[in-house]
């Protein structure tokens, strides 16, 4: 159908970004194809040490899911996106396919081994999320291709993560956000994945910050090194949410907080977090 | 000028009443409610998915009716503020908002009451944090949130007692 309608047609998932964009005339699709009536596109399954999310799974369903709760960083993300009403409509597949630089899911999911399964006319393909999102609002999806499923590996034993976003109010995009997923062995950090959101064209992986933690005992000194590396890796723009310098400092501070929570969670502690409001 | 658009047939239930209509596909759910069904209790505050004045329940879930096309509600059960009262009796949430002075200008109130309904239908004893989270998508520009929290607590109490 999409190939018949041509490349000015768009698909509609939760619509919580696309409909506002259409009202502002930033998007003006020739046709809208509503995916919401296709059955079997909303599910959360656990199989072979992986979680599978149907593309139209709503944020609210993930927020309420006991399966997703096993990976706390997923719950942090799902429960913090916008507000109740938006979470009841918005979808994980839509969030990734839109690739908004301020979107929450991409920032969280690139810290986990995540694959995006896409369905097109010629069949299916699966690619890592880091290859799926190419640039701001740009993915490798062809115009007649859809996200079918998001698949992520359950973190290994000793895994712990946290996602923190700083927002001016619930319905708006964050000013900056940070996702940290650690694998701990005792007090040694075996592996670290960090992502910064809203401070670049896509979520940024500050490799130097990850390297500062990997193989180390996490002390104030290693955390400071990670913060500094994150501050340098961030590439924000000055806008009405704050100056570039402010956002850099904010992203670094969120990284530190998220590291602290990730360590406690890796040790088996229940730590409840929510997005931080100005 | 946009060209004339073919209308689409639509069936949905609003406040318990089944409607069969024919609407342009571009019509938003809130436009259907306000302008076609004349249910003007649902308000449009910002029209940008921010303020929540247009909140209605769709199949039991609070949604912003300005951020959905009417045709997406095909087959759905929609509840608006007009559907809260029963047999001329105000709903306990409506009474509580009045008794607690949980409104000033009243513009955001229909949306807030619907968000309260979603909260209390799942959680009859919300704590302050849960209340804050439940209405985070509803902006009161008179800034009178304290009495709104009192109203939610009173509604919860009255609904538990009922």
C-alpha cells in the first residue's frame, strides 16, 4: 500500500508527535496510513534471554509490564515519557522510527544490545539500533518499510542501569537525559554503556566516559573522569531549553547520578527513580 | 484551498450512546466531540498536546482528544466530562472538585476530572507522588494545584466509602 501511495505518504502509530507536527504544518503527508487497527502489533514477550516488543506497544503498557520491570532502565524510560495521556497512545516503534533527537527510547535502548526488526515489501531485515538511526529524524527505513519489532537482550548477571531525564514539565521533551547500563562484578565495573540524549543530532555514546569506568573500581575519581568525558562528548545547541554550556554540565551531572543508581541496582537494590523536573 | 475530502463512516460510543457518523478523516476527536456532537465540556487549551484540557477516556484510558483523529476512535467507547454524572447526580469526582474548591476558572477542570477518574479506577488510595504523576499532563494555568490534590483525595475517600 505504501509503495502505491508514494513517498509523501506516512504511517501513523501513536501519533503523539506526528499529529502535533501536522497541526503546525511541519509535516504535510499526502496520505496517512493508520497502523493502530492491525492486530498482534502490541506485545511484550520474553524468549531466549531476550525481550521482544511489538512496534505498537504503548509506553503505558511497558510501564505496567512486570516483564519490562526486570530491566529497570526500561521502566525508568517508559514511566517518564511525557504524561499519562501521551503514554497511553505513544509507541516504542513510533519513537524509534521518528528518531527525534530528544526522544527517550533511542537513548535508553542503545545502551542495551537492541535490534530493530523491519518489515518491507521484499521481506524482513533486522539491524542494530545504532545502525537503524542515522541522523536527526532520519532512519534507514525505506518509505514502504515498517518497524515490526524491537528486540533486546536481557543484561547479564551483575547488570544494572538507570535512565534520568531533566525536564521543565511533564509534557515537554527533556532538556538533557542520560542512560547508564553497567555490568558489575563485585565493586569492579566489567562493562559500561552510556548514552546522552537531547544533546546532539542523535543519542551520543560518550566512549571515553565508558572507557573511564570499564575495568575499574568505581570511585569518586572514576566518576569524575566519566563526567568530564561525557561533558566533552555532548554536542548540544543553545535553545529555549538552555545554553549549550548548561546542557553539557547538566548531561554530565545526570551521568553521575545514573551511575550511582546503576551500581545500587546492579547490587540488587530496588531504587525507584523518576524524571527530574526543573 | 484544500480539495474536498471524501467523508469516512464512523461508529463510536460516547457516554454510553452509540453514534453512526460520516466525518472527514482530518477531523480530530475533540472537534468531533465539540463541533459535531455538541459536547463542549471537553476543552481545547493549547492544541499542541501539552495542556490536557481535551483529555477524555477512550476504552478506559485517558487520551488527549486533540491528538487523535476522530476516525481512530472507530468502535471505541469514549467518556467525556458530560458522561460523569448519572441520573442527574454529580459523580463523586465532580462533587469533590466543587467541595474542595479544586478549580478556579474551570477551564482545565474537565480534563483534570477525567485524569482523576483514570487514576482512581486503578488506584483507590493514591499517595501524593501518584497523584502528581497522574495529573502531570493537565495544566492548570490558574496554578491552583493544592486544592486539586485535596479534591482527588476527597474523591478517593468518597468513592471508597460508596
